[in-house]
C-alpha cells in the first residue's frame, strides 16, 4: 500500500469510497510480493498494481463490486505454466488478493497510519482476510500501543507480538491462528502489513559517482545519507536525491549510527585515510551489504591495511570489493546500476547471470 498511499489519501480525505486490493500471499513465481496494492475509485480511476498487468482487469471488476456492496472479497489467481497464457497470469505463479471497501467510516485509522509511514515510524496493520474469524476486522499496531480488535483478546495479544517482530524485520505476510490466538492452528487467516521505516543506504565519499548511487538508492526505496569530511564537496546542492548530507569523518559518523541487517554501506572514497578506519567500523556492524569502490590494486592494498589493523578473514569476506556486479560499467550512472544490481542480488539471492542462461523460476522465493 505504501506505493499508492499518496493517491488514496486524496480520495480518502475527499470523502471518496474506493476499493483496495492487496496481495496477501504468493506462491511459486508470483510477480508481486505481499503488500503490493491496487486501488479503484468509484469513478473508475486506478492506481497501483497487484500483478504487473496479468490480472489487473479481473481485480478492477472485483474492486468495483466491492465498492458497490461493501462486502470484502478474497481471490486466488494462479495457473500452471502450461496454460497461464490462456487464462491471464502469465508468470505461472499464484496470488492471493484481498479486496476491501475503504472510506473514512470503514477505515478510520488510515490517516494516522499514513502519518506514521511518512514520519518513518513503524506501524503494522493486521486484517482478518479468511477462515472462521470476522472477515475485515482490523487491528493497528504501533511500537507501544494498538487499536482495534480482531475478535478476541487472545488473538489480539498474539498478533501484537507477531506484528512487532515482523516490523523489526521489515516483513509483511499472512499468519494463521486459532480463534483465541493459538499457535499452529489454521482457523483464522490474518494478513499483517508491516510499514517498517525504509532501509538505510549510507554513501561515503562526496564524489560524482556518489550522486548517481544516491539517485538509484532513492529509486530502490532506501533512506539515503551521503557523508564526507570535506564540507566543500558534501553539500545538499550536489546531492539533491539524498535524504541528508552529513559533513563529518565517515568512521566517526558510522560509530554513532544504529545499523541493522537491511542497511547498505557504499564506500566510494577509495582513499586509505578514509576507507580503512571506516571499513574497520563497518565490518563490525550487522549491515547486510558493505561495498567499497576501487581498482583491484586499490582493493589489494586496502585489504592488506585492514589485515594490519586486525580485521579477520571472516570479517573481510563480507566486503564486496570492487563494488558492484561485473557489467563493465564506466560512467557514474552505469556504475550506480552495477551497484544497484548487486544490492538486489544480495537481497533476493539471484545468480547475477543473464536470464537466457538460467533455468527455473525467474522470481525466487522471498527471503
């Protein structure tokens, strides 16, 4: 829903009723992940996508019906690869889509949820989408409070606990419980959409390549920070796509940050006086991606200096250097694409090869 939030808020604030279709579960090579959304207004305006085009026509008709009747709908779209082209879902995957009517009466918490998302405050929305529970009942969970009910105190307690864990990991998905929140039971299907703050991209080195990396990082959904000790280069004017530009010694700045597994650290300075102390800090964090720019000679020299500084082989094995996939990139923009490609590969586990040389699923399982 994050992708369509601005548009649906305009409808919502204007008193418009609309249908909101959300992917709540996927199997095999599904084109979109849980949380992908498409909205249809009473005036037949459409924003967003649940399948990249495969089943949007069918979802559009269902959403119109939901707008008229107010009755939510849970739909499954998915066919084998052999007959997918004949029936519409061309990827051969399976999508479960929940469609609900939304307005200020049916979803009174939407405005507060949107404000939390824009303020980068964690918030999760849990909705009963199937099973024996009350379909459409909703509970909203923030860090220290919750509102609404899924039908029983036991179920509310279980979902509060799970939703906060999902927020911590940035995971959106479907869970099943007993009517009183019992684990390992299948009576109630609950979809939890976790609006965790966006992952961070930390770009060190205020060079022309950093501007392109900041741009592509923002495009991929990161909260981007550019940091450099040289104030003459580290300016907001030079990096308009960055969320923030920091003038500070990189290793000192990184020491003071909270870094998690979703954080990407891109070291672009290729200057030992910046790189070595910075990477000593970075390689001790749980960051999911740590890459450093430079030639192979620069990499060898940097690795030797890091070993002299006491970094272990295990720590050094986490460093992706030279940074990016092998695309023979030359320009800052091409290099940024190579780095983005490696970030995506790190997240989803792809081979990095051309798809024409691979077999099996195009969209791997969500990690």
